[in-house]
């Protein structure tokens, strides 16, 4: 009987195991997961609803959502695109829905329903699920791989599994786990620098706490780099929604920007400058004209109240305070200089980023060097019979179902080729 071992019972590992037994029901598969349940991270995504994939259909648009790994992913994602992922889950009894922002969720809004698909399939197959099991070492031998798995809590002797082929599908650094990287490295692979991705930003400006909860549907962000680096390489831009928090900013556009800037060292000592165009669809010239017309029509209105026609009232208050315009000053008395400052502030709200906080997903930038993996099979170019899939690879994406899509696609491709390895 053919024996395959998969380290990691997350999205990529579960999909790989399922793909193997779909193609060869007699194959023996060891699925080794350090947590006490399968798919722990899958269960957490989308706030517990599981953002399964994306509803987008333009492949170029989809691949642009991967700041690292988009070219490597082409074959995997074309082979198992979002709509096929959706078809697969629905064929296995989980109805899905595509929301207005093109994120895809189970109709039930229960992530457990996604993981349950795999659990049911494994119960009826030759997949031996080993929960609470942490692999301590892997060695490549003449006939395959020797995998050392200590017994949980030391209640029994360690298991030494023998497998012809091996898939490392352990996720990123979520929960402090770095085991997948260590195992891949022990088998000869290069691990690129690791960094957290999909974060919120902490800012220096104290007034943000007064705007906590204020949101915008679409702004344009321009990350213009840390103070100690002035090159174009660390300048990033993104347009989308965001929300002010008590300590900074968060939301989909912020997560995307943080992904692009994942390797920037952000701290009080090395802050980054960020400019936000609050009205990206309105040019400075048009905004100037609109404000002048507003002043002419309502000269006795306070300037702060006039501004609240363009931005939320609390933001108008902050603008006036930042520029030094008294709250009681009427519109007609605002100087041209202060009017220009107001327009510049709206079109380039200045923030100083001094740190990151955890976002809604746990994603790691960096991983196994893609130069060392065959993108057509997910097999290692360094260690024959070894396959790698999911977040252990140097692949990551913006929020919106793209990281799970990469895991499903690379896991499926690995599963299709593991028995051939």
C-alpha cells in the first residue's frame, strides 16, 4: 500500500489529503496536526465565518492580490480557480454565498461546516488523522522519509512513521509556530525573511482616538516610506475602505497596504509617513471650487460645519484643530492660506506610523524560497519526494479569501502529484 505523510492539518494539508484519496482510495495517508482539531486556522478566518475564497473571475485581477508569489501561483490557481473551489465545496454539501464585496462564505456563516467536509471524508477513508502530534524531525532515506512524532504528553513511545512521499503544509507563524520552516530547512530549503502581514497600523498622532469608529468607503493611501529609507522601493499605494481606531487605522485597505509594506521596520524610532486622500475622486481644483461656493452660499456658517458637508463632523473638527482654525470662526473669515491648508489636509491627511497590531487574519510574509519548488507540481527541486504547499511557501495575499484560495490550490496540486513523487 502506498504511504504518504502530510504535516499540517490546515487548508492546504486537508485539501491535499482529500485529493489523494479521491484519486487513489487505497492510498495510506498520515495527516499529522499539532492542534487538537483539524483546520483550526480555517475555523478562525472571516471572523469565524470562513472566507472560503473570492468571487472574482478575472485571473489577472486575482493574481494581482498576491504581493509575493503571484507568478509562482499561476499554474496552481489556473488549475483550481475560485469558481472550481466553490463548485467543489457545494458538491460536498456546503452551499456558498458571494457577498457584495466579492468575499465568499458558507450560507450558514459557520466555518465549522467547511472543516466538517474534510472530517467526514477522512472518516470513510485510509486517512489516519493524528491530532495533538508535533513532528520533531524528518530524515530523507533511500526509501522515502522517516518522520519522528513524539506521543502527546509523553504517554506512549514516540512514533516513527515511514512514508514514500511527504508534504509540509504547516502554516505561517500564527500562534508562534515555526515548525514548517524548520523542517523544510532541515531538508535543505532556504527560508526567506519572515514578517507579519495583514496588520492594522498604530499611529503617533493623539487625535486619532477622537475619530475611533469613523469609517470611509474609499480613500487613497500613499505610504511614503520610513524616515531612514527614502527610496521608491518602500513607497506603496492602495485604494479602499478603512476605519479609524483608538490607536490608529484598520480595515481592508490598511491590511493590503501593510501586506505591501510587510518588511518595513515600523517603530517610534523608525516611523513611516502615510498620506490619505479622503476624497480621491474629487480633484484639488474641484474641491477648492466646491468649498468656495459653499462659503459664498453660507458665509455666516462656521467653517467647521461647512467642512462637515465634505467629511464627517468629527474629522472636520480635527482638521480645524490641526490647522488652528477656531471652532467658532465663520466660513467667510477663513483666510486663503488656511483654506489651502484645509484642502491639502483632506487630499493628503498626514499620519505617522509607529507600529503594527494584529489584523483579522494571521498571515506571514516570507517562507520557503519559490526558486526551490516546482510550481507545476509543488515538489521540491532540492529534495525529491518532498512537497510544499500553503503558507509555508513564500506566498501571501491581501484579505478577501485570497490566502485560503492559494492554500486550496497549492494543496490540491500537491495532492495530485504526491503519489507520483
